[in-house]
């Protein structure tokens, strides 16, 4: 029976990510890395991409993250409890699933469990008739949001947890009883998110028994983090490594290779103004800092944009509602992501595609830009390197790219190169000073780079040794733009950036005088996006630029 604690699991995952086999794998390892595929349940989970974590329990009311489990059940007493609001905020933010803390480390259960007196059943809240799990599950189902449950293996309130006799299995039976309750009472559950226990010498946990208890009534439910289906990314910053493989040695399978996708988790609030030390529960306004819009977008791009799911925590306050500032922040970020990464804003969509070939009409190159996640392009059989080129027909300004492999066939790409045609030759898209030659794509890869204006782009894919021909589920280039009507500074572009783009398009060293005059009269050296388009179209006569 594996022994778990979160620090050990994190260290193990970080070690696995850095092992020499990742860079110098033997052929047999390469074959497994590129040929093992997700289960249907894992594949569906990966397509959800973005979810809301909700930490709401006794710590919310005590003002401390890790209480000792001694507080009275009456301490839990939200005064304006509104789980429908939580779910609506998740939906408005573009999140596709929600994971709720059913029981955190202090041991308080948010449902009327039959095996512990430390629950809402013995609280004065709703006269002991409350059931947070029921309310949130129903709200998720009504909104079309997938529902998952967090469960801490550690339990500071339960006496059986502190019994260190390795032959005493009372705590395992307690855990299995609670998991059976949760599995059988609340309809379909997407996943069970197991938080490993702190390192207690001599304490081992029957996690395989926990999984079996869930499977009795939830055979399709995934188990995550200290689970067999989804691994922790290895930090609480919401950041995945840029090179990311879904197949690694699985520590629950005697280190045999397995398809083991990851989830990154972090919070909207932190304990310090630098965005470090995540604060999972709402504690009080003066104890926490709300992450900036820019920070949350970067977190998304460094998690979802590197092929892992993101579970972003948003904590309700003591009233039982998500505070207005938090609600507006995550919904605004959601609007920005939806606006900028909507498949209909893919500049490649509907244009002329050429490629190094394909393995038949069913996997034609056009599939890579059709916006349909059920189709894909694959080059000729046994091709270690393939390329796809799209002619957009006119100069197009872009600064983001999105690529996806069809990982249901395996993760095959170990290197790719994005280029644009400058009228004479192919130029590498650059990020800073480094050529944009990167490694893995996996489920999704989002790359940001300085503005490019071009009418043609090319993507070259290189397969891991012993892998089959690379696949491309989707490929797009996008321009990150602010929300319309913004007045808080996010809707404007600095004039020097406008000038750089104008010079790039026109091939000039300086703006025409009339354009410079237009820029000079803008207050504070800033100019609206629509003014940029006007300058491009009217001043330089580029009526066809997008």
C-alpha cells in the first residue's frame, strides 16, 4: 500500500520530469512515450482544460489555513450562501469543471456524513439540514459544468488518523465509508482529487482500496493528484514545464510507463503582493492579495498553454459568496481568453493549405485549421518530419500561436518550428533573442511572441524517435487584443509599439509626417486600437491588412 505525503509526491514528480531518460531515452522508452494513449475518461478530462477549485470550509470562518480540527461545528455558518453564484462565475469565466473541498485537513465534512459527528449535520447552519455537496452538485448539473470533489487524506479531527499502528486499518475503513457516501449520493462525479497526507511516520494508506470504493458506483470517475489517472504538475504556482510529456513512469504501477496527464493548481489570492505563497481559503481582505489580470493570463498560458489542465481556486468568503473583486477578475480574464482564443478568430481558418503530404483524405491538411476537434492532419506514413503551410492571402498581424496534437493517438512531437514568409525567405518566429524552436506540443501549446505581420506561415513538426508520423489536431495564429470598450488602460497600445508595427509593414524607418502628428496629439502617449487600424489603413494605404 503506497504511502503518501504531498511534499514527497511533489519531489517525486519533479524528479521524474528531470530524469535523464527524458532527454536520452532508450528506444523502448521512446516507443512507449509516443504510443501509449489516454483512456476515454482522461481524454475527455484533458479537453475540459480549465476548471474552478473552490476551497470553502472551516478555515474560511476561523481565518487560518490549517486549523487543528477542534472548532465547534457551529463555527461553520455562512450568512448569504449562494453556490449557484459560484457555478455561474465558473461558467462565465470559461471554466468547464468545478472541484469542491468535501473535507479538508481539519476534518469537517460539508455533507451529512454517517461516520463522523464533525459535519454540517451537527452544525446550527440550516438547523443541521444543510448539504453543500448536494447544492453545488445540483448547481453544476443545471449549468452544464462537470463536478469533482477534493478529499484530504489527512484528517486532524478523526482519532483513527492519529493511530500509528501499521496494522490498524480503522482509518482506511473510515475513508472508504466516506468515499462510498460521496460516490453514491450525488450523481456523476468527474474526479476525486486526493490531497496527500503530511508525512506521519509509520502511517500507510490503502489508496487502492479508496479507488475501488469509488469504482463501485462511479466506474468512470478519475482519481487525481494522489491518484492513478491524473498527476500533480509539481508546484502550486499553476505552471507546467515547457517540455511536457504525458507518458512517464507511474509510481502506482511499479514505475511502468503510463499515460498520466497533469493538472496545475493555484489560487486567485496569495499571502504576499509578489504572487507567492498561495492562499487557498478566503481568510480576510487585509491578509491576502488578489492576483492581477496579467498574472492570471500568464498562469493560463503556462499551464493550459503547455498541455496541462488548470484548476484555479476562487474562495467564497464567510457570507458564502465569492467576493465581487474576485468574481470580476476571473470573469474578465475569461472574457479575454474567449475573445482572443476563439477558434473563429484563427487567422488561418478557411485559407489555402499545403503540406508535405498526408496519410489519406481522412487526415488531410485542411483538417488542422477547420476548428473541429474531432479531425486532424497526419503526414505520410513513417515520416519523421512533416510541414504544413497556410497562405492567408493578405498581410496579417499576429502575436500568438496555438497547436494541438491528436493525443488520443499518442504524443509524438518532440520538436517544432514556426516560421513566416518575409517575401524572400522563411524567417523563424522569435521570442526575444531565441529562435522559436521548441519541444513538445501535446494536448495544447500556446506561444506568445513579438508582433509579426505576414501573409504566409509554416509549421514544421519533428517526431520523437520510434514515434509514428506526427498529428496536428488544430493549428492557428491569433492576435491578442483587449476587450472592446475597456477604460482601465488595457484597451490601449503604447504609440512606440504602433510605430514599430507601421514601420515593419511599410518597410520604412520613420512614419509619414501625418501619421506622426496623429500619434503626437494622443494624450499620455497612448492610442486606441481602432486608431491603430485607422493609421494602418489610411496613412499607409494598407486597406487590406487585418
